C-alpha cells in the first residue's frame, strides 16, 4: 500500500524530470573529465539520446532503473498501487527504448546505456563510455568533401 495520499504522490511524480537528472549530470562530469566532448539531447536522433559523440557516432542513454526496468535491479520494483497502469506504462518505456536503439543502430550509430545504479562507480562508467567510443566506426567522409586537406 502506498504511504502517500493520491495528491502527494501526484505532486512527487510531477517533479520527475526526463533530462538533467542527477545520474545524467554525473555521467556528463565523468565524460568531460576523460576529455570526451559531446552534444546533449539531439532531438534529430531516435530516442533523443542523453549524450551524443558525433565524431564516433555514439549515442549514450542514461536510464533510471525504475523507469526503464533495469533487469535484476532492486530499484526496478513494481509500485503496489495501480499495478495495471504501471505495468503498461513501464512496458511501453522498454518497447520505446528498444525501438530507439534499433533505429540508431540501423542508422550506423553505436548505442550505450548507463544505468542509474551504475553511476555510483565512476570507473565502470568511464570504461563503458571509452569502450563504446572505441568500438564505434569512424565517420565516413561526406560527399563532396575532399580527402587530404584543402
């Protein structure tokens, strides 16, 4: 049973944001400390990735364990009230995440996911970011661009 009234729960949930979250800000700081430069929330890409590394064509999503259903994580618990609503809502998030990742991969992007619970370990996050960027294919030259300089 929920310990909050419906109005209290509504107020709390209305304050949950989709960008500039604490885990996302931590991942940004880690990437910046590693000397990695990135763009934020590119709306022209499927799923609007949280961090985008254009040179290596790598997109990074920072997922909250509850909202994106991190498998095996205790933070991905199911609320005890309005169970059918939450089951549908959270399953829809997972489907949307998979579709965005598939569309990015089809477009030639490398996709990495950093989970909220992993942010406590900056070394692991940094390694994941560096590995994702290293494995990414280099950008193909654009048509009309000359090779070799001028």
